[in-house]
């Protein structure tokens, strides 16, 4: 009997521009502990994905299960996500290529450049350059998103490393 790859648990959020952002559930819960089901934790040694899913359901979130994913969405957001993401069962074998618990860019749908920019900016801490972590630059006049240059142009994302370079 062939063993199936485990399903991926995702938090799907609607964006103001009509798109969606897809996040690996446990990572999203660690970044948003105040929105995680009460009394539950996605930290190491905390609740497993199935328990977290049930906790979200008790909070009124909708759950859409496909052959490869479990998509968890805030109340009222399932229609928009389904329209944009479709049925993961139609993705074929591409969605079964990785059993990792982390989300890869190939698994994420980016409908606009702005969504990609926001995704990268919000995940800078996971990017290393020469062994150093990055963070978004900020000063008194601006954050590191769309940072203005002296020539009147803008830098999409301006980041600094652990040493401020």
C-alpha cells in the first residue's frame, strides 16, 4: 500500500486588494499568538495541527480540506480563497513534492507584486546573507518598504543585517 504525504495545514487570509496570502499554520500561529485558539500553542511541544484545526473551527473559522491541504480561513473568507486558489486536488503531483512543514515560494500564490513584496518583508528574519539575519530598515522618515532614494526613485525593500550593514 502506497503511503500518502501528510496534508499541509494553511492559514489563508484575504488581502485588501482582493487577493489572498497563504501561511503555514504553525508558523502563522507563532507569529500571531493572540489570534491562536485560546489555551493552545504552536510552539515546539505544543498542540499538533489537528488540535489547532479543531480550535479554529470552535472559533468559527472555516476549514476547506483538499486531498493535499487543510485551509483554515477567517469567517466569511472561504469564498474568496476558493475562487483564487481553486481546489488543491487539481495541482497534481506538484503539491506532493515536499513533506516539509515549512512553506515554499512554489506553494504560495502571488497575484500582485505588492503581495510578493509584503511576503518577503514579513519573512526577512528567515533570510541570511553571509550567515547574518536580515531585518527591515527604518529611520525617522520611512520604513524599509518603498524606501525613497536621493534620485527620486524607490527601493522596494531595504534591509539591514545583524550588524546594521
